[in-house]
């Protein structure tokens, strides 16, 4: 049995209403995006008016395919020296699964990583306290992707969550924009429009998290989970791995609890599930509560990003 310890939870902030979402778009193999019939998407769709300018220890015996050391935090103390002039101003790919984006863990073990986005903005700065308290009570490790807007609206809660040893802390961008070098859009949100703005979208939040915690996240997911391959390379050069998912857990918090449980039930060895922790009125918490015991009964363990290599 894996052994984990965590800090006691303290009082949380009052939840706020959830985000709007748009119909899901599936990128084609050519790198362009084409509509798909299912409703929902891989991330909150904060509309253009909602886009604002930027202002754990795991104790276990190592196994053969586990990365050593087990980490989800890089430790740079200053912004990496990345020259935006060194990148092309145009890209050839666009979507959720472009070159360089990681969607799974490279393991044959029955391990699944639950990842939860906290997107922020005027309609997405809520806090699903019931969900987080369930994870703590049941000792379910997870990786939390924080947007700077959410941090700004929930500073005390962020500080508490960042101290919980059960959770990994990751970067969800500054203004919740798709990461692009030429201003491409996803779900009605205009992306960053140059290498310099892509760097700012990643690093302004990265530095904010480092200032508050003393640590720098090792993983990044953009607002909308859309990228071009040049922007992904920029994030990599900044020291972050770009992580999406292979299990669409709650479709931007639009799924019912039954749909969330069914989606998580499709997990396989090495799966990464995308869910949200900023919509307390959604079906996400109840769906996760239903899925966790079922997955455990099937022999799955829950891990943070960083416990296995990414693929």
C-alpha cells in the first residue's frame, strides 16, 4: 500500500458561479480544427470579454518504471533566458495534440493521474470545496493547474492548497489564452499573438506561483488546451512540459455526475484525466466520488504528474 501524508484542510472561500463553455472542436491530423459532434471540451471557455490582461511528498519504494526522483516542481529562481526573436512568427500545427504535447504517462501500471484546472475570470473563479475535501479525505493524489486569475481571486485557498503534500501544483497560464505565436483562436478566445506574448502567458503565472510558494511548476496547460507547435517549443525551452489528457473527464465542467463517472471509467494504464475544480455547482465532484472507488476496485492507483515519465 502506498503511504501518503497530508496537511489538515482549513476554511475555504465562498464559491463563485461557473464558466461558460463552447462546443468541442477536434483537431484533424493535418493540424487544423474541425467540429466534432459531442458537446463539451477539454477546458473552460472564457469568452473574449472574460479574458483579462495579466496584472507531497510521496513515500514509496521505487519501481523500475517510476521516474526518480518523483517530482512535479522545477527549481529555477529567475526567468529562463529565452529570446522571442529566436522563434518563427508562424506555425504549421494547431490543436490539442500538436507536436510536443504530452497526453499520457509512459507506464504499463494501472496508474491514472487526475488533473484539475482552476481557470479563473469573472465566471470561473469558484472553488469546489467538496471535491477537494473528498480528495484529501480519501488520500487521492492529484495535480492542480492554476490560472493566475484564479489565484488572484482565491489567494488564501491557493496558499493552503499549495501546502498540501497530496497535491502537485501546475501552471494554467496567466490570462487563460490558447498558446499561439500568431493569434489563433479556440472556443472564441483569441490566443497569444507572438513568441513574446506566448512567453508572457506562461511566465507571468509561473513567476507568480514561485513568489507565493518558493517553487516553480514543471507542467503547463494552456487556457482551452490549444497550442501551435512553436508555442509548445517555447514552453519547453522555458523549462515546462506541456500536458493535456487522454480522458476528457468533465468537458469543461458541463458533464453530469454520471457522465463524469463514465468518462473516468474509460481510464487505462497511464491515463491523464482532465477535470475542473472551479465549478462547485457542476457534476464533477459527485462524478469523481463515484469513480474513485470503482477504479480502485479495478486495481488502479492515483498518482501526481511527475511520478512517471510522460508520453
